[in-house]
């Protein structure tokens, strides 16, 4: 069987990096990107922290109040609300670069993807390393973000390898080095092994993957069930047959723009939003898709977010339908608008492929 060459590419501290692109002066400060809850104040959790903040024990998932306590001595610490549309915009540009360098491209999330590059590097891991460096350079030059890449014959090892030298890492694990690479690592690095499973292994006096390999398949099956037992047995030996499958980020298409001036003037905003509709529509056409849900998004001058969306009766690809819906949503959103708008976005979702009859509106 042909040896595959698989990349796992993972953007480093992605949301916080996006904020550093927008405001380069943040680079020297501890930056925390937060999901604030509706309760107001500091209620909510950390989505991502940059490496400066991580040195103080701030990590994703912890409450914002904990993070503020840990960063008390840093009077320059910055806490920002998430801006998913802006992060999606940056992610899309980076994904385009990756996609153009892959035989098979599998989107995983805004900040990670798998690439099968077997054919273009002719199974050669040295060439794969050069290609990965080119992708990293291209993403850094064009989009100003760093990413970490793991290269191996399968998805499992590549995912572990991409996390091995973060940030800005490049780790190559050719077939003859898999065993050596894995053995000294903690069991926790195996994707899917969480705190509970790790605790159970520690009770059994097993800490590294080398320790884990002492367990036979029967013990693992008995302890964790057949499916999980088999997975852990194979993973500890670097065995993974799952193919990289073509998968696009097609959950939604969106475009967002920073306005030339902060404004809540309907005429000015409608002019900008109709331009965004044209951009979104060209993506819909290019990807041969229809949409059923339409949404608009404001990032306001105080950096708070506001969005509105509506579901259409039938899927459509019509730009007129898109513009009509967006203008209606804009009017509704501006009814009680007191704060000016800084960034404006349009998105479509509930996507489906155009087949046969172009779409239901073609008959009317």
C-alpha cells in the first residue's frame, strides 16, 4: 500500500492572533478573547488567550473572572469580545492558500484542516517538509498569521505532531520514526483521551504512550469497551487508516467589511450592504449553491455585536431575493439603533446544491 503524506495545519492561538492583526500594538500584551454571557459584567469564558497571557495560567474555557485575577499584575492585559465574522474572513483566506496546495483538502474548523499531499510530493517526506514551509510562509506573508504543521503518514500522528512544537512549529514524522516519536509522549496527547481516561491510566500507573503499549487489547476492551479499546490500542502504535476526505467549510458564506466611517445612517449602510450582497452572491454562484437563511451582522463602535437573520420559504440563488431580505433586516436592525456601526456583514446559510431546475424562483 502506498505511504500517504498527510498534513495537519493548526493556526496558533487563532482568535487572539486575528485581534493582533487588527491591532498590532496588542502583540506585546496579554490578550484574552472572551465569550461574554448575556448577564453582563465579566460573566462568561475565555475563548482564546495569546502566549503572553498563557504564561500566567490563562487558557481557553476558564471564567473571565479567573483570568482577570491571574493577570492582576499585568495592567496592560486586554480582554476583547469575540468577533466570529472577522475570524471567518481571515480563516477563509488562509484556507484558500492551503486548498491550492493540497491533493485532497479537509476543512475541520476555522483554525484547522487536513491536507493529503501524497501525489504532489510523490510520497517524499523531505519534499513534504519544503511544501509545508512554503504554505507557512505564504500564510504569514499574505495574512500575517502563524500556524503549526504536523506531517506524517496519517491523520492521527499529524494532529499530534502539529501540537508538538507550537507556536509556529513544523514537525515531520516519517513512517520509520513513528514509534520513537510517540513513546515518550504523555497518553493525553492521543486525540479523544480526556481527563477521565487519563486519570484511569494514572491509577494503573501508566503515564506515557510507551507505558500504554504494555496493555493488551483484551484489557483495553474490558476497561473502555471494544470500540474505544481498539482505538486506544491502535493509536498508541500510530495506526490510523482514516482517509483525508474532501470537506469544505460550507456551513455558511459570509462577507464583512470595515466601513470608511462609523455610521448609523440608513443610506450609507444600505449602499455598503448591497455591495456585500454582490460579493456573497458571487461565492454562491461559484460554488453552485442555493441558500435559505439570510443574516446581517453589525460590529458596533463600542465593539459589541448585533445580528439579525431570517429564513426564506424556499431555497434560492437569486441576488434580488438576497438584497431584498438584507435591506429588510437592515431596516429592522436600525429601528432603535443608538450606537454607530463600525463593521458590517452579510451571511447566507442553510445551503444546498443546485441540481436540475436551477431553483424554485426560475419558474416565476
